[in-house]
C-alpha cells in the first residue's frame, strides 16, 4: 500500500526504510506460517458465561475467556465466535479485553508470535489473519511492531500497520540483529 503512505506525506526514502525494517522484523519468521497440526486439534473454550445460537451460527462467551487449539491461544473478556452456516466451521472471532491477546507457535519456529490489543479480530477463513485495533502490539522474541491498528496475515507472513487518524501518533518497530551475541532486551510484553 505505498500509495496510502505517500498520500499521507511520507517521503519515499522513509517508505523504503520502513519496508526494509519490516522485512528485517519478519526475517526471523520467514517460515512463520501457522502449524497445520493446530487446525486439526479440537477447539477448547473456558469462560464464566456462554450463549450459543446454532441457528445463527454465533456463540458469545463472557468473563475471562480462553480459547485454545493446539499452540493457538486467544484470550479476552468478551469473545464472539462466528461459524459458517453451511458447514459449521469456524469463520471468525471478535475479542475484546484489557487487552485481548493472541499467541501461536509458527511451524518450524522456536518462539511464539504474540499479539495484544483492546479489540482483536481473528479470521480463520480466506487468508488467515489477525486484525488488532485501538492500540496494538505484535511481537516475536524481542522484535516488536506497534500501532493503532496492526493486521498480521498469518499465511502470507505479512504485517500492515496504521497510525490512525491522529497524525501525531506513529507506528513503532523495534528490531534486534539476528546474530550470535547481539543484545536482546525484554520489551515487557
């Protein structure tokens, strides 16, 4: 989406620098697609309250909600789960929390990908992705990606971040060298 960034008055040198930074952030996750075996595992849920409407294909869980499926873990205070009406397969999940969180171990990786935001949308159908809203953080190891909105395409291993309508807010990226002996800090996620 270079044209959007250019329309906001960001120069091409800054755009190129941001793209290089993004590629460097994702380099350690180059095979960062989700584990196929996770999708074959049962979905397990725990919450304080549940409302399930099989006719509409939606269920709502409230109170310290935890969803797990293999290495996938999504948490929040309120979770709406939508199923495809014809197959009853998981379509998407909308989570709200303080914050809502996501964690999954990508195929072939030793470090989990984590995300947190006050509002999260997880899409299982189409390109598998997470949309983090209202102040988002996505990280793997010490490498972090922060913005008002962050979209992580799990299958394509791509990240898109936006600063929001307030031009004074910006996205922030922290990337540590992937070298032996390079100092890595705990970002306090």
